[in-house]
C-alpha cells in the first residue's frame, strides 16, 4: 500500500528512495540525537501519483525527445512549457487527505496555534557525493496551512525548472530517473543561520571546520546575495583560529508577511554574528554530525544550520561534493545505513508507564514492557508495578512477565540497606503469584551483582551481616554471603569509601571474627585503601592517615600509604584554604618524611593550590581572613622552600580579592596584608614565581582598600584617630568617634566619605581648630590613597608619586627622571613618543626587579611593583586613543600609521627588553608588507604579533587591547577585502556586468553577442546560477556572497575559480587583463591586473586570424614538415605556414594552445578549414601570422597570446610560468 506521508525520523523516512536524500539524511540525524526541527515527509509516491493523475511524465518525455538540452534558450522554453502544463493541475484529494492530518499533528506536537512551516524539496538524486544539486530545487519558507498545496507544487515544479534540467544535463544524470520527495518542517524564525563545512569547502582536508554565519534566516547566505562572517575552528581542539567579521548591510527575517529583507543598524552590521562560545558549540555539533555520517558513508559534511533562543538546529546535511569520487546518481548517502539504523528507544519513568495504562494505551504499554524500557525502578517503588496488576487485570500476564524481568537488571541502586528496609514490606503485601519471581529475582541480583550498587563497609556491617545470619522467606543467608564476599573481593559497588570508614568500620568487622569473612575482608580493606578511597582532605590525612601509618599494629599501613599517595598524585582532595593551611603545616612535622609522604604531600598541595575553587569567600570566614589564613600560608610556603607551591598559590590567591572584602577587620588585616605584600615582593630568580607574585600584588592592590598604603606607620595613624576624638569640638565628637570605630572595625570606602565630611565641617565651621584640621587632612590623604588607588589618567601624577617615599626618590633617580620625561611628552601631545617613553620606565623597573645584584629592600621592591602596576593602567588611556583613531580604516594610509603605533606598542609590551628586538622586526615586517601590497603576508605577520603578545608576561597591555579588540576586526576586514570562494587559477579579460534582475541575468549572460565569452573573467555583484550558463567564463570576481552559498558550491563542482572582492566593479576596468588564483585549501585568494613583458613586434607584421587567449611553451616547426608531433601540455606551435595535413593535431587531446605562422592569408583554404574545425570542436584558439616569427620568438620560452574577439590586434607577452 502506498504511503504519501511518513513522520520525519520514522523507519520509512530513513530510506532515500521513499522520501529523497535530504529528508533521509535528516531522519538519520534525528535518530542519532542531533537537533533537527520536527516535521513530516511527503513521499516520492505522492509526486508519482500527482504525475500519473494527469499523464505528465509522458508529455515531458515527448518534449525532451530529440531536443538539444545543452542549449539554455531551448531548455528555458521547455521549462516554461512544462510549468504551463502542470501549473493549473490540483494535487489529488487522496494525497491531500494524508498531508492535512500530518500538518495538524505537527501543529499539536509543536504547540504553535498558527504554525508556519518550511517546505523543502528532497529529490532522490540530490545531495549525493558526486552531485550536490545545491540550490537547484526550491525551498519555500514560512508557509501557512492554506498555502501548503501551492508550496508543494512549487517544489515539484522545480524538478523541471531550467537550472535543474541544465544541471542534470551537465552531470549526465538521466532526467527520467528524477523523482521528488518533499520535507515539511516547523519553521525556525532564526536569529542567525548559515553553513558549516567540516573541511575546506573545496573538499580538501585542512583539519578545520569552516563556519559561514549571518543574521536572520539563511536564505541571504545560501543565495549569495548577502555577506556573512567566516569563522574557522581547529577540528581537534575546537579552538577558534580565524574570525573574518564582514559588514552585513541586510538580512532576511521571518515576519507576519513572510520573509522580509531588513536593513541592519550600523552597530549590528559590523558585529560578529556568533560569540566564540557559540562558534565552538556549533563546531562541536558539526564535528559530531560528520562523525555520525562517516560511520556509514565516509565524507566531509556540508551542513546548513539555524540558531534560535540559544539553540542550534541542523537543517540539511550533504557531502562536500568536491571531496568525493563519482558514484551512481541513484546511490543515497544513507544507503549503507538502511539496515543499520533503528528507531531510538526513549526510556520512560514508572509514573509515565502507569499513565499509559490509565489512558488505555495498551499497545504502547505492551511494547514498553516487552522492551523493558522503563527507568527509575527501585526497591522503594517496585510495589507500584504489583499494584498495576490488580488495577489493570487485562494486562496482568504482561505485567507479571515485566515484573520478573525487572529483577534481571531493571532495578536500580540495590544494596543491603534497601533490601533490609523495603524487601520485607514488599513481601508482606505480595500476591502469591509474584512471590516466586521475587525470590528468584533477589537470588539473581545477589548472585550475579546485576543492579547491585552503592554498598560500602558500613552498609555491609549494619545491614549485610544481619541478613547473612539466618534465612528469611524472601532472602537466603547464603545469597547474602555470596554478595558480601564478591563485593569485598572484586570491589563491586564498593567505590569511594572514606578513609575513616575503612579504618574504623573495617577494623570493627575484623574483630567479630567471622570465619567465612576474615580472609576476604582483609583483602577487601587492602584493595579499598589502595584503589577506592574517597577524595581526602589534608585534615583527614592528619587526623586519620598519619596516626594509622605511625601505628605499627595497623596491618594495612602499606596499602593506606599507596592509596593516599595515589589520591594526592591525582589531585583527588576535598579542601579549602584552611585545609590547605593544615597541609602546609604538616611540612614541619618530622614524621611526614619518616613515613614517606612528603613528596606526595607536595604534589597534592600543588594541585590543590592550583584549583581556583578553593580561593572563594564562601570557603573562609570574612572576618580576619588575611590575618588568620593568608599571612600564615605565605610564611609556611616560604619555609617549605617549594617554588612550585609558592607559584601556584600566588597565581591563584588574588582571585579571593576580585569581589572586594567589605567588612573585613581593619586593624589586623591591614597590618597582615602589608606583611604578605612585602613577602611577595622579595627577590626571586624564578621568573614564573616573580610573575605570579606580581599578579597577586596587582589584584590585591586593585580590589582591597588599603593595599596601596605602604609607607604609612599604621600605629601612628591609629593614634591619630584616637587623638582626633579629643581635639574636635563637642558638636563633631560623635562623627569623629564613628570614624575612628569604623576604621578600626572594617575596610570600607565609607571611611573616606566620613573623613572628608569631618574635614569639611572643621574647615567650614571651626577653622581655628588647627590641630584637628591637620590630623583630619592627614587621615583624608592616606585614605584617599587607600580607597582610590587606581591611576586612570596620565595627569593623575599625585597617585603614583604618593607611593614614593623620600628614601625611594633618592635611591631610584634614573626612574624618577624617566617618569618626568614621560610626563613631558604626554602633556605635549606626542602620543607615540609618550608610549615609548612610558615603556622605558617599565623596562627600567623590570631590570631593577630582576637584577640579583641590586640590594633593594622589600619595601622599595613593593613600591616598584605598585608603580609598575599603575603605569600599566595608564596604557588603557592610550588604548582608547588608538581605538578612537582607528575605529574606521579608510585606506592604506591608516594602516601605515597604525604600523608605527604597533612598533611603539610592541616596545611597550616587551616589559623586560628581552623580546623587543624580535618584536620590532615583526613590526617592521608588517609595515613593509603593507607597502608591498602583500596583504596576506601582512595578515600572517599580524597573527604572529598577536601570538607574541599573548605569550608576554601580563600581556593585557595596550597592544593586546589594540590587537584583540576594536581595530582587529577592522583590519581583518581590510585584509579580507578579497577572500576565496572556489579554487582554481585563471587569466582573462575583465567583463563587468552591472546589477541585473534575477530573471534577466541568465538571459543577459547567455546572449550570443553581449554575453559571456570563454576568455573572460566576469566581475559581477554575486554569483549567477552557474548551471544555467551556456558558456563558463575563466573565473568570477564577485562583490557579495561567501563559500557557503549554493552557487559557490556549484562553482566548486564545475572547477570555476571565484573570489569575493569588495567594490570589484569599481576596482577593475572593462577589457583589463586580470588573474585569479585560489589554492585548493581556500586558505587565501589573489586577484589583480596582469603585468607581463610585452614582446615588441614590428608594426604591420602581425595579422590576427582567430580570436582567443592562450599560454604555452613555444615549439618551432621550420620549413615543409612532413607531420607535427602531438602537442604536449600547453604548447604553442610556430610554423612556416599552415597546411591541411597539419590540422589533424587539432583533434589530438586538447590540440596546441595557439598557432603562429610566418606566411599565409586569412582566406587561404587551410585557414578556413581550421576555423570550421575550431567551431565544430567548440574551441577558441588564437591563430595569427607573425612575419619573422622564428627570429622574434625563442623556442622553449613561455609566452601568453591575447587576440580580442573583434580581431583588433594581437599581443604576445613573456611569462615566467604557465598557470
């Protein structure tokens, strides 16, 4: 019986011969768990029924008979005739009687009242490894229910549209075998959409995933009308290695009126469509699709996708056509998978199972029971299955069988506790007919261990051993003993035991002296200690492990030691800062080395201190955190003498301060903080440790009030607060006392507000209280430094200079001098000089900090760090200047100016002058590449500069801001003004076609007089329907579109090189000789004017006989030659004259590239025959007469010959190589 509709994802929809290849591929994806919009398939039988109803196939066959189907004009006439025949026919009612209910079911499934769908063609001979048919058949978007018949017919009609007919003809596909299925899916009103290739779009494996992305639905991208972003992701690591963000002026969006083009706002047009996280998510999905597809067929995938509400949907999957060898057009990409795939099982819960019974869905219920497809059944709820047997007696037999089968692996998480708690209650209420199955089931579980999990020593001792003492009606002691012995012996269900449990509970069990248990219990405890311990805390090690390891009577010492070392080495510790402190304190205990744990403890602490999760406020009390934890840890680390541990701590500990610590005790914490920062400032020869310490100081300084106050005598400041309460007027005493108490109790920026309020009151109302005013001014000064430490503007000199004590100014005169120089250049507006001057200061600081011979106190070293940190913050001001200057790039002059900035900024980024030389050479290379116009070389250097910056210590400087933020996308868009579309190399004359309406475009391009010629490179707004072209040009240069468009894929299939170049119609001149070069990997593209050395020929000595362009190696044949050798690849014959006997070589392979003769006329008999032969062979080949050709040319040289179609002259050029 014929089916006209099948659900998408059903077994029937997996067969391409039923529903077409597109639908079968998506059905396959659905069964593999890939997100695909729901829908249904209209089968090939529906199309056949429609055709047979009106006798269309016979009439179409008669139209095709004896017709030249390679002629686009004739094919166009045939296509119009077929449309007029089929247009008025209605879809048979018996077909629509299946389609309409399917649409209603899809409406109910989606829950969308006014459902709109996408109606997609799905031909049997489509999406094949040898023929993509990209864009050849129709897709109708945003279709309502009442528009469904018209959309279906439009898809069927597209099978006989001009482009489909011509494409099949060029691919030698039999028209009579073409059958059409249709895919109807819920419409996704996409926020973004595009195409993904899991290799180069040319089909070459470059190890990358290519993503085309545009806003709105994907029609603008696949049609080639709109620009799209291009992202490249490394397939193995899923790292984003390339982002080409293009300006996207327009996009198509779903609206109530259908699909509408909307102009995008400027801020959106230039922004990236997807974030890095979304790019990686899509790449991961594409990689999964490819791996699933490769399981059955082995191809790289070409995938269309949509994005809505933070979710990606797959809309189409086909092979990248160029990547595969030819296969039969009847082969479906799911052919191998027809016998492999089964509809995926979806387990249901026990409640859902019971609901099926209640609603009378007996067939589905029996199917679920037969497949055992119920999840979440446990000893606690299995009684509900028994209750269902009483409630639904008509299925009693099936439920009993299902119940019995559940005990053979269907019950989850069985252990001795659950058997002890639930089995007696279950047995008490069981009907007799269930008891036998229950007893057999319990025996099966305990003897085989199937479903038995979650046990441990405590479970065995508290519940297992009592069950093993005597038989019960529902459980036998021997079965329990079997499970206890096997659990201990093999560790089944014994994972993750705590060390306390093993040591205490295990030893208690041994003391009971069970004959049948002792031996296996010892082996079990030994195995658990070695392999199955839960993650330990350092407190556990101190409180349980060390005492046990030091106890000579503890028989499992070696096992425990191995287990602890294993956990520490794997980083399986449950810890926080306080616990890490405990671990560090153990270093001082001599017993650690004696029991062989010291090295393991270092390894465990290193992993622990590298875990950012331990540096959270939630893990430690706010009150006194610095005093109670940080200060002791820093001193313990110093005593431990482990650079790795210290580096790990300082690299991560600053995270605790990122949110600030409002309310932390001020008295103790500020003093302790100063000690910690001073300790972090000590000299170390280890660069990684020095960098980690500096990062720690910076984060503390940025986030914690008071961190910047180093030179202050804290005790004197406290005394100032005490004094001020005694010298202020009575009216202000309450405010003074509140300020004093607040400062002592908390680190809070509100203290500064209170101090300023007090000072303002004194200055305004009590100017005579000079002592109080002086004290208040001092307090405000120090608190200003404490609570506003970050220097944001270069003019805010006081903040930096406020860090310098008199002693510091005397010791570091060179540094102070460099700072004055920087101030001067910046204030005079010499920005580039200011950047270089600024970097000299930082380089000077770097040399001072890293010089082991410099005797610098900890206080001065800390001041140097804080000075450097503030100088680094000034760079953000430079960044905003650069970003504003280069937010728009209008041409090369802007890039040249930016290259000078890059040179200065690279100098700045090289903090310690170590990498400067290499960095400056990179900057110079970038500038030189720009001057040479080598944009791909410039971009390659640009990427290397980015890599250098990312590897520099503390690389978030102005250079990284410039490179990775605003200007980066702008410069990339400049570099990628030309980008690859389809691989190949060609040269030809420019032919510019201005914007032409879609319906007229093919007609204009195929015009015998004004249309495309074989020797032309077509410059046009976007790629035309290539399959409709009668003559293929040498290459295309387009202004809009991307590798993801349907027409680009067809260009790849037919080997036509193509590039995208912004403003191409304005860059080239009509008739200009140009080249196009795109390598197979599509990793770059080149196009430009051709410039060759022209061979001088005396005027009047050159006569063109036949137009064309050619290139090749010159081969001489002097005098009366008996015969010509078959031409090699791209050879140009130079003859004394043309003879009829020479014309046989025209049929040899491709024949010679061109012919040059010394003698002969245009109307000679051999020349007339030669022209007729070229017409018959459909070739253009330049033929000319050149007097003294053997003297002018040199045999073996490579030349290019150009003769225009109007025969207005001939030109010969020397060339170094042949394309």
